[in-house]
């Protein structure tokens, strides 16, 4: 009996490449022995509703789109009991595709489809920021509103450059937030921060780059970065230099540490972004790591196998 695969794709992703390559992708899946059901998303939240309603009847779910499409699929999986959650394959065709860099997914539609169809699924940690699930990052402050505020036509025409152009203007008037940040293991940090992120990724918008040795997708911990308000041009240079982190340090222009649970408290409302989408605005936000909550198909590097 053939195994069943549910293919969910955003028809507008990748300048409509998801739609244009549909037959090619389905042919790969069929060649690998899958009985395929295809579902194009019709609106925001459609993928979440479809997965929650249908995934348990399939053996694997593959999604095609940007990180937002993957986020919706993961949200749907989290609505199911653990025993009904299915492995998720990912064919990234969004604008930045940060999480695909972390997964080190191959280039090209056919290799991506081959991996999604026949690759091994590995459990990954999933975060929840005030009831908003995310696969790779929750963030506030500088540049974080760019992904959801940049008009979609600009994203499609300019690609990643759209993010840079939209975000550059923010440097002229950088807001800061006075926060107290506490962790599950008793750490406390206080200061004026222009940016903060809780992530499970090596890349955020091409502006934050972590060493791969720092990021483990299934260790129950997130990497947390807090960027303090620069006061001089030299401070700005220190921030830019520190955003390419090779190690985590609890002092300096960028405070960095790991945590399984972290709470941010501010005396004003702070807008958050989760996986590139608006995640609400609140004065207190708690981010919790849910270890190994969903399985995603990718080629796990040997260095991760050795440390697992």
C-alpha cells in the first residue's frame, strides 16, 4: 500500500515559482512511491487549518513557500496530539528563507523535492512567544518589522534587497526599550536594548549570523541576543562586528546567552516578530522552548550527529 503525502504550497511564493514547478515536484514525489494530495493555500492561516484537519491521515506533509508557510504548517502540527504529528518536508521559495540556511537545504527544485520526499526526519525544538509558535526566531526592535511591513510586490521584485532598503531608514531614528530580561536558570539582564532575539537559527535576515557550532536544533535551548543602545559611532561599529557571532558572551555591545525559557519585561508595549510575521505587542513577553516538538526533514550534518 502506498504511503500518502500531503503537499501544501503557497501559489504566490518565489514569484509564483511554486505554482510553475508544481508538476515537476509532484512527479518527484510520485517517483518516490508517494500517493500525493495537493493543496494550494488560499489565504493566511490556510496551511495551519489544513494541517490541523488533515495531517493525521497522511504519512508526511511537505510545504512549499517561505518561512511563514513553514510556520503555519508547524502551528497546525502543534494542534495535534504528539502521536498524530507527521514529519514535515520543506521546499523554500520565499524571499529570505533564513531557516533553510540553518537546515542547509540543497539548491534547486528537484534536489529539494527529492530530499523532502525521501530524506530522514529529525526532531527540532519549537518556540512559543506569548502563544505565538515559531520555528526559528522571535525578535523585537531594529529591523524586525521589515519583513511584515515591506510591501509584497517589493519583496518579489527586489528580493532580499527590499529588506535592506526598508530597514536602512530605521537607523536614522533608532528606538530603544528599557527591559529586564530573566531566564529559567536565574540569569538577569537589564538595560536599554535596540534589538533582541530568541532563536534556533544561524541566520536572521542576513543581518545576524551565528556560528553553526553555537546552534543545535534539538537541545531544548535557544540562543538569545540582546543589542544595547549604541552611544557613539565606535559603539555602532562594535554592534556590527558582534552580529557575526562566533561565541556567546554575556557582556559587550551584544549580550548573548542560551536559555530554555526567557521573559522580557518593559514599561511600554513592545512589538514582536515571529518567523517574519507580526507576533503582537505587549509589555511582558515570555518565550518558551518546546523540545523536539516537531520533526523536519533535512540532512543532519555529521557534527550534529556526534553531539546528539
